[in-house]
């Protein structure tokens, strides 16, 4: 499957600071940037930078980032699901995971998360994909945000809905492990019926559930 990546660049100012949101960013350009030290939700910043470079080099991989100068202050990743997870069971070439989204603490009130997500879906780039994200409460910065688990869930749902992602049911054990966890999905306009049906089989291993 051919993966077409159209690089988009947007700039705006907040509190006298110029922020650039761009992507999908090629690995060669990504290597010239460095990570903000607060981007440590998933790995240490330098290790996360290496992971972003690796993802951007994948045929299907997409990194959308926000930066101030050469410093990455936020990012969102898109890639095929991990082969160890159920979402890879159908070996679907048009199923893409929104794997991680993170914004450095001091920039979280700037609306960067929304811009990262919206940039990824510009110019109908994702219309031939089923894009999904798995939201687990144990990944959320409840302490730093001061939000309850339910308020954080609402915030994440609101963010994903800006690109028309919707809540979908599943019998996945990890998602079912806590009622705040959820599966969010956007099915592109050009996704064939066969892929939609295959995705239903991936979502539910116990067919009586749907």
C-alpha cells in the first residue's frame, strides 16, 4: 500500500513565543531537532527522540510535531499497531494507530494538541485509513493536570473528536480493565467495506459481542 505524506507547516504566536506545527516530518529533518526536557511521559527525552526518528522512517510512519526554534515541544505519532497487540491480528494495511500524543508542560494551555491532531488529517491524507487510538488512564498525567480520571477522559475524547474520531466498543481486555479506558476510531471516507468488516473482527474476538 502506498503511503502518501504531504508535509504541512503552520506557525502561530502565543504569549510572544513563535510556535511551529509541522508534519509529517521526515527523519532527516527530525534528527536536526532536539526534545524539550519535559517530554518524558513515555521514555526519557533522548530515547523518545530516537523512537520518533525511527517511526518517521517507516513507510506508514508519521510524526507531527510542534517546536519552538529547534526544540520539539509536542508531537503525535502514527504507525501500524504493534505486532504483539490484537490490533495487528488482521494484518490490515489500512489500519493506522495514533500511538502517542504529548505536549511539554509549559505549553499545554496553547491549544497545541488540537493543532497537532488537525494537521495530521489535513488535505484528506487519512481518508483511506481506519485510524484508532487506545486511551488508557494509566498513561494520563492526572497529577500534573489536576484533573480527575473522568475529566481527563472527557478532555481526551474532546480532543479526538476535533478530527471526528468516535468512541467504539471492543472486548479488548486492557481497555475493559477500567471504565475510563476507551477506543477512539475514525474511518476514512475511502476505506472499503471489507476493511470495516475486518476491523469489527479485530475489535471483537467474541462474536456474540456485536
